[in-house]
C-alpha cells in the first residue's frame, strides 16, 4: 500500500491586508536612501521597513528579500538609462544639438536617481558588500559607444573639424563625469544642467575650426 500523498495549500500571492498603493515606492526610496548612506551590507531589512513605514511582509511580498529590492533599484535605473540612449538615437537634427540633449538628459536622470547613483558608485569603487552582481561597466561602455557614434556623425557632417573622434569623446566624457561627480561629492559646487550645456557648447563649438 502506497503512502498517502500529503497536499499543501497553494501559497497566496495576495498582499498583506495593511498594504497601501504607495508602499512599494516608499520601500524603494527608503532602501536607496539607507543603502547610499550606510552601505548595502550594513543596512538591515528591519531598517528598510521602518524607513518606509511598512511591515516586513510587505517587503517580502514585493521584493522577497534585501537582495531583491537592491536588484530592483539598479534594474529600474538602468532601464531608464537604456530608454534615454534609445531616445537620443531616434532624435533628429544637428549633431551638436543632439549631443547637448543627450548630456542634459543624462544629468537629469542622474539627479532624479541620485541615491541610486551614490549606491552604484559605492559598490563599484568601494569594498565588496555582498551585493547581487550587476555589470555596471557594460552600461558605461554602452554610453561611451553611443557618444562615439554621435561624435563620428559630427565629423562626417563636418560639424566637427578638429581633433579625432576619440579625442572629442574623451573631452565630452570628462566634462560630463565632472558634472556628475560634483553632484555626488560637492553639490554646492555643481554647475547644473544649464551650465553643463553652456560648457559643452563652448567646448564643441571650438572644434568647428575657423
């Protein structure tokens, strides 16, 4: 006689009864703030739910665990970055205008996701924290490739006539990286979107030659 098969009730995927429509966003915002200030490894689930004003079951319902909420933070920001690159690829007009548009959009996204950016920098440049693996280098290289492609168009269209594609790419990257990192470390010195546009326009206009 075969043993009786034990039956288990299906796991409910309904949210906890106390959940509210803003809980998920508060969890993401609170986790980003804590991760960027304390580090991923030092932040606990207890602290995240306290910051968001929810209970642990709410976090587990949406993200399963701390690794899940970290992955969602990075993945959400990187998806916005991909959309930004595609938007610049579809844009028409002078190369200079598209270049300035792309730089402005990158800085705007960076400011909107400043806590996630600070977290990504701390994970990339700091000691290991046991975070889920994200290939952040791939996104830097993807942006650099898109920028190089755009600048090559500028030389082909004779909008740029001085230097090389590689030289101009590195010059633009240097200015943009300085703008981003000032916002992280010395926001009071950050020159903002309008000044970034002015500086890049001054730089690139000088590449046209006499």
